[in-house]
C-alpha cells in the first residue's frame, strides 16, 4: 500500500493537470465540457476512493496470490510476453465485472458513482466507488494464475491498466479511425456513459473494445443521436458519499417495504433498476422520462461560492499528499484517523455545495475533530519534525473553514443570493 500511495502522489497531479488542459482546450474550441461544482464533486469522489484503496479497506474473498499458489501449472519469468498476457487477462476480467455491475441490482451500487455525473469529461473519470467492501471476482484471473504469472507482474500491471482508462473520458476527441475497431476510444466510452435508450448498457470494454464486439454489447456513437449523460434516477447531489450509497439505500427500503418474501430476497440479484410492483406503486421514484426536457442538477451559486468549494478541495488534496508521502511514519491506526478526517471534510464541504442550510454543523464537527487531533497528538501527525509551520496552518484552516461555511450557510437559510468573489475575499477566503 505504501508503494501505491507513492505512485498516486506522482499520478494525481498529472490527472489534475490534464483536467485543466481539457478545460483550456474546450474554451479555445468554444465548447463547455465542465461545470465547476460538478468537477469538484468528481475530484472529491476520486479522493475518497484512493483513501479507501490505500488504507486497504476492500477485502478480496479470493486473492490472486492464493490462486497462483494453488493452481499454477507453469512457473514463468517476467518477460514482455508475460506482461502482455497479464494485461489481456485483467482486461477480460474488467469487461465481465463491468458488465455485471450494470446488469445486477446490488452490483450497480459499486459502479453508480462513476456514471452519476451529468457531464462527460476527464474529471468524471475520477468518480470511483468507496462502497466496494468485498471483491468477489478474483476468480476471473484464473487463466493468468494457471500460467503462473508472477504476483509481482500482476501488482505492476493492475494500476497501469486502471490509469489507462482515464484519457478517453472526453468530448474533445472525435472518432479515431482504425483504432475504433481495436481499443476503447472516447467515442466508444461516450456511448457507455449515455442514457439514451439506444446506448444504455453498451461498450463495457476497458482497454479493448474487442470484447464488446465478440460478446454482442457493442454500439457505435451515432451523429443523429447525441449522447445525454448521467443516470436515469438522477443523484441530485454533489456529495460523493451520498451518491455511493443512494442505490443501496433504495434497495434496502424496497426490500423492507415489499410484501412478498420472495421479492425481499430477489431484489438484490434482479436486473439493475428492477423493483417489486407493489413497491413501485406505493413508493414511486423519479426516473428521467424525457431526455430533452430534463434539467441538469445545478443549484444556484456564485463565483465566490465556487472559489470557496475549490479552496476546500485543494486544501484536502494538500493534506492527502502529506498523508500518502508519510504513510509509513504515520502508521496504519493514525492513517485511518487521518483518512476519516479527510472523508468528513469532503462530506462537509459538498453538503455546503448542495446548499444544505445546516452544512455549518458538519463544518463544526470537522473543525472540532481537526483541532482535537492536534490537541491529542501535539501536532499534525508528526508534521512538526519537518514542517513546523504546517500544524498551526491546519489549525487556522479549521477555524477559517467553519466561519466561512457558517457565513454561506446563513445566506442559504435566509434565502439570500450567495456572495460573489469580492465578498468572499473580504471574509478571508
């Protein structure tokens, strides 16, 4: 996990830089591909995901290490061919897991966050789940295990395979000629993220589009059918923690309200979106019926409000870099507390982004926890040894964050327009 944390500290700035480049390129092309708060929500989601991954909070019920030890017929060295086979096996696994996540009710909860943005851009690629507690699908790596592909090779290829799925989340690249027949391109993935009926549940490939063409799930992007993005039951929130568990909460409520015990049990394994008939009638859920008439989630804000949201995000990102850079010295137990604080911070400022009039209360809890950590440890997780300025800075941020958020919350409760950038600067943002 320490190695993965170090890799993330190098790759995350690259992703953020590319998001900025995409925004600048879109402006130059006269296109709008980003909305400010949507991008903050997407990047926040990515941060919660990497915190979970680095802290190892996903339990694999069957590990690749175990598979190799029990089923390997051969023992092979790490050559270029080994890496090629490994990436094919991982991509094959990725296709089927992705397909099942779209087709099975309970598995959709693992993936819904990734589709929840009503935009399609590089930042939405970072919308990744924190709701995956158990990984059931290591058995799909059986071909590599039988061949004896070393664990070390799998450990190198898996994150590379994940990172290579970032670039095609964009509207700025058109069709790519002959490559459209082999690899997943932006055009293919735009189809995958669209909720137009003709595009739904298509193009599950992660690196190779060949799987979709072979298994009958391919759909080409059509000029006469522009993609509409999002999910058919809109999330209606910027809070990534809420989005992660909305679908699970709906399933839980439906299972509780269903009159039939058969429905209570089978709802979890039915096709995505299935609900018992009696529950649908008594507890209707809004679903987009007219794609052209649907209005995207866009609570009123201001430039100052947007600046404050980005400030909160960047502060959390800076603290995340510190956590990943000093993971070993901080230790697992303290790192878990640190990660929990960051998740609480994200929850608090995204509640404010949703214009929750009580967002100040979450900020108060966050500030109390942050200052309590400093009091408990005597500094900010060992920062005084190398960065003596960091602890007072983090402490001052807790206080400032509470007062600025309380100011915005008061304006929301009073029904007043949120102040513009000049007013926010007067209050220390």
